[in-house]
C-alpha cells in the first residue's frame, strides 16, 4: 500500500489529525512495546516531510528504538527497519478486551483488523470464533460445538494459537476472517477440538480461492510463527477455499 494511505493530513503531515485519546507521552526505554492506532508512515527522520521507509499497519506492535522522543516523534523498529513515527498514533498495547493475547485479538477484532465470525456456519451455539476469544480473554474455557463429530465440551485455547493469531496481524500486517477455532465439526482428532487450531477464508479482504501467492504467504507466516500443522490450497485438495493453522 502506498504511503499516501497512511494516517496523514491533507498537506502530507502525519501530525495534523485530531489527537487520539490513547496518544502516548514522555519517554520509554529502548525495546518497550508500543502499538499503532492507525496505518502509519515510518519516516527516516522525525519530520512529516522526511522520506517514508515503510507503512506500518494499524494495530501493529512495534519496539521503541529511541528512549527520548523528538517533538512528539518516536523512534521505533518494525519489520527490520528503524525510523520515526508520530506519537499521536501510538499507544501502550491495550488490555481492555481482556488479559494477554486473547485480549489483543479481541481488540483487533474491535478495530476490524481481525474478523471473528459470530456464528458457527449458521448455528448460534456459543462455539463461534468471537465467543471462543471472548471466553479466553475472560479466562474461561472455550466451547466446542455439539453437532456432527464435535465433542460438545469446553477446552482451554492454546496460548500459542492465540499468540499466533495476534502476531499474524501485529508482525505480518494481515487482515483476515476467522471461521472456526474450537467450534464446528471437523475430522476425528482435529486440533480444533483441543483448542489449538483456527481456520480462515479471507486474507486482506480477498477470499481464499486456490493456490495463490497470498494464500501461500499466509501459510508460510503461520509456519514461521511456530504452527505445527498448516493446511491450505497448496497442499490439500479439500482446503481450496480456506486455510487451517494449528499450534
């Protein structure tokens, strides 16, 4: 996406949009985790006219690279590059949605970065992805479905699974639509039933449909984040319209 799509005013400056309630202030030790609150230009120096190094997606976790801000600009590192961003569009990572990574995923759902389906393929059984993550964020076990081969019980969602879901957005910048976590009916012994897998059918607003470069890249990102089972159009004939990642 071009730099002009990032959070900027009409005159090209990053700082002119109305102040965010979550805007950070003051200094932070190098390495402190901060979160973007808009699609944000990272620049080569602390100035709205400086060269754009890259565009950082909304909801991304970045690391502070300079202990002291300069006129409201913060040095941050993300995706292998270090540069400057306007502090107006940075906040400390929110835990408002709940504790840990489940709260982060819930917050990303609230911003539209991760879409969690609120149904289980037409069923309102409380085992849908949104309910699963809400339960996890509240410290509760997640419900599985009670139809087909599903076990009709409750399971703790894997912390590695939920962390992977958050990092697919925070580190890789993907927007995606989750169709199943612990719920729905799957094959016997499925990682879904153990709270260790999720399925998606859209990436960056595009439906998964065959062995595309985007589908392969998403699958590779799951593997890089530690997924032990990654199924999709490139390796399974019965996964041409969705991707399955399990931890």
